[in-house]
C-alpha cells in the first residue's frame, strides 16, 4: 500500500511540475512579448507625429569619420500600426538631397524608396534589402523603422540593472530564421520608460556581432526620448553614433507629404534647406 501511494505521489508531483514549467514558460513568452510591444510603442510610436534633426557620425577601425546631417519626419496612422517616414539628407555634399521614404504596413511588406540625386534615380528597396546598411552606417533600413512584433518569438530572461536603470531582459528570435540577419537578439528594456537601453545581435553561430546602446535620454514635451545612441559593429571594429539635435512632437504633419513623387521635390515647409 505504501509503495502504491509513493508511486502515486511521484506521478502527481511530475504532473504538477510539468504543468508548472509549461505555465511558467507560457508566462515568460507572454511577458517577453508584452515588454517588446511596450518598447516598440515607446521607441517608434511616441505621440502622433515627430520631426527630428539628426546628426550621424560613422567611424571606421582606422578612426576615420564620416558625418551626415538629416531631417526625419514620422507620422503614425494608428498606434502600433501603419506608419510613415520621410528622411532627407542635408550634408555632406555628396549625399545632399538624398531622401528615403518608408510606408510601414502591419500584416504585409513595407514599401521603401530611396532617391539618389547624383543619378536622379528613385530606387525601390526590396524586402530582402531592408537588412542592408542605411546610408553607409551601422544601422540597417529595418533599424530605422523597426520590425513587426509578430515576426519574432519572445522569452523573458529576467531582470538586470544597467547603471541606475532597472531593466527587463528579453530574447527575441525570428520565426523565419532565413529572413533575418541575426539568429536572435537580446534586449535590455528600461522598466520605467520602456525604451531599449541595449540590444545585442547574435549571428547564426551564436556569436555576438553587433551591439546597440542608448547613451542619453531626455524628456521632450513630456515624452522620454532617446537623444543619443550608438551602434557598434564588433566584427569590423566600427561604429555609428546618432544624436538628435532637435525633436518636436505633434507638429501637425499630414499624410500627403509621404509620396514617392515628393522624393525629388521634398516638402520645404518641413525639410527646410
């Protein structure tokens, strides 16, 4: 009788532990997805629209520096949904007039175009090209406008402090590995602002090859905003710094300026000279 009871207890404990582990795993997955969704909203969707004046420094392993100055316009169609971007390059001379348009769609491929004034060519950027370098920097086209939430799976790894910031650490793995340049990424997400403070990119062999780090956050019009960040290419020993010189929200930007034909004729009321 005691033997039967002990076997029954063992079976019950195995069942309970299996159920608990499955539950915890499901909770970690859901918590990880929730954390990433909050990060996407805080980082890519703050307020209804935004205008940013941005400087970019690209530094190679020899310490040689290339600089870019650009204006970025953003308009949300819906919170967490479709979104438009217009980016115009002011400096240096060899890229002056270059412009980039993104029509971000949820549930289907984004539309992206790049205008190259040197050859007067508007080039449509294929979906497969969204992982290539943006304007020669260490950021990709996809980094600029972000990945859609449902293309990756998520796991909450735990909590960790970065300096004075308490963070959630989340692992993000593409559901279709062949469609991403990384095998997985790990995010350190500030628990208060929900902004990403660090993102590590791992290649198909599980080796870290690229790291994003937030260097400065300011509160602008009541909105925590990343105003300085760096992307480091560890393999090629180079990095790109971006600095938001000026950020304004809720400017009244309208959807009519986000058109392919306006890549050659930028909206001067928003872009300036």
